[in-house]
């Protein structure tokens, strides 16, 4: 079977545009010409093919940039390069170096403008000093640096001790230099002597911790500069290490605020087919476990009777720490509240309870004691619009309805009416305890507000004695 000339499939070379078919050199088929625009479909010969290629190219290829656009792109590139160069120079030149550069420019201008020999000599001297000082910036300081902190987690007031070891593992001698160790907002500077190949230098340092938080130790930077202090060049050689400064806590040994010793858990209102807290007997239903059949009641009633149980759960302990800034008289009072929350939470974790710590900003991760203290180290004040202890109690009721014990910690500016309202918003039947921190309090105080015990402490050491009063 042969095809007509109008519908014949063009050869492969013709389809690729490498040859011509027919007298006019254009290959046209019915479906192809139907997809083209009228101008391209009506063209024939070499001009028609060139027009089609031009139209397709105009849709695919980007247009050429105009002269104004090219100048604008060049200006943007030059601006970025110059900005980066100026920033690098500004990082190298120290304040005294800017003074010398300005003095050199002024002296050269006076010498050339007025022909003063004295100014020319002074300009030459200052320029030579600048050139010699710049020479100290060149060279590599390929130290092998090891930063070791004996402890990455300390308590407020303790000192963190660390060591910095620098070794020359190259085959050449490294000239004396300085090593900068940033610690938080400060930094320590160590003088490193000349190190021959294979030599080592060790520095021991101590970091005082006066406030709770997370300090970033490092990264270690090697600084090179001139003896006068005109220029310096630094580059980081090791990643930073986080030093967690935990809040102070106290041990609540022998104290239990909840149902810790109840090995069977706390019975709830939910009924289950299988548990350890017996509730009642009921008729057998398909799917019940035959192990729970009560045979004596079955023989007496004439119907198969099975045991029904109450669903039990472990003691769910919740610590609510209010971070509202208006509820505390001072920063020390807020730190005391964090220490109280940490002490109570650690006791709950050691008792293998389910701990749920929460602030106005949301939950505080408390899977392990270390993780719990790490999160407390990062805590700060919440926004006033997030509410105080009343809003915190509402969030606890919404997110922890199965709570068994709730401890609310707040400041001395929280009134009794707010505490009463906060305790009323907690889940029904929960055991509530409120701890108010007041640094003016000389001895712990105990009072009863609604169904909650309220303890007022002025120092962390007063907390164990105040809790014993509650349990008495």
C-alpha cells in the first residue's frame, strides 16, 4: 500500500531540517499546518521556514539586554564587589590604623601642596610604618586547635573549666600570634608563642557563670596583626560549643505531692474490658475475653457474667510556670520562680511520673531531667498580651485534662483573686498547689485559697520546709 504525496511521511533528514523535499524545499503536512498561525501556515519555500523558526525562537530564547540594562547590571556587580571589599578592609583595619591612614593622607597633601620638607619626611615615615604593619597580616596560621570543656552544663554560680590546645602539625615554624575565644558577649585573648613543627601549646581557662542562660563558647579565632595594633586579621578555626547554665534547684527528698506509691494508678471514669481496678459485673458480649468470666456469678444468674474494670492511669503531674513580666517585682523573683519549678519538676521526674511543664509560650520539653533543665535555661518573659497565671491555668485545663496534680508558680504581684480564679479553671478533682515567690519573705507562709494550698517562699531553701507543711 502506497501513500499519497500529500500525506507521505517525510524522511528523517527532512524532519530534522537538514534537507528539502519537493520543488520549493518546504515540507508541509496537514496536521502540522493546522497548528501554526495563519502567517506561518501561509508561507512557502525557504522564507516560510525561516519565518517559522524566527517565531519559535522569539518565544523560547530570551531577548537581548538593552544598553541601559547592561550598564545597570554592571553597576550592581561593581557595587556588590566594592561593598564586599570595603567590608573586608574595615574588618582588618583597627581604630588606630584609621588614624594612621588619615594622618598619612593629610601629610602627603601638605607636602605636595605646599612643598614642606618636614611634612614629606613625616609622610614617608608614616607610610613606611603602614606598609611594614600590613606585612604582618600575610602568612598562614595552620594550627590544629582542640577546644575541650570539662562540663557543658553547670549551675549558676559554678565555674566552667576548659582547655584550649594548639598544635603545629606542619613542616614549618608558625610565628607568634593571638587566639581569640568568644564567650557569650565577652571574649578571651591568649598569646601563642612561636611554635616549631610538632610543638603544642595549651591554655586553661575558667568561665564564671553569674546568670542563667546559654553561653556560646567559640568559635576559636586565630588573630594576626602588627605589634603596634594598626591592622589585624582573624579567621575561625573551630565550631562553637554551647554552655548551658542551669538554674539553682533544691532536693525535695522524702516528699511526694501526688499519688506516687499507688502502683495501680489512679482510677478514672472510663471503663475498660481489661485492667486492674475492678468495677462491676455485666453480661457477656461477643468479643469479651473468656478469662474475665466470673463463674460463680454465672452459675447463680444463669447467664455468662464477665468482670468490668475501671481504666487506670499513672499520676499525671503538671508544673505551670507563669512568665508574665507584670507578676514579678524583680528579676531575682523571676529566677526564684524558675528554680522552684525546676525543683518540683525534677522531683516528679525522679519519681517516674508523667511530667507536663508549661508556660504561656507553650509546653516545656521535659522527657529527661537534663532536657528539662536545658529548657529552663532558655526561658524568658512572655508577652503581656499572652496573659498571666489565669490564662496559664486555662491552657493547662485544655491541654492536660487528665492531670492529677497541678503546681502553679507565680510572682508576688499576683493577687489572691487571680489565684482563686486560676485554681477554679483547673480540671475538676485535680490536686492544686500554688507557689508564690516573694524575695521579701523571711519565712515560708501557708494559706488556703479555694481548694488549693498556696505557699509563699522568699528563698529556694524555704521550699522543702513549706512543702512539708502542706503534706502535714
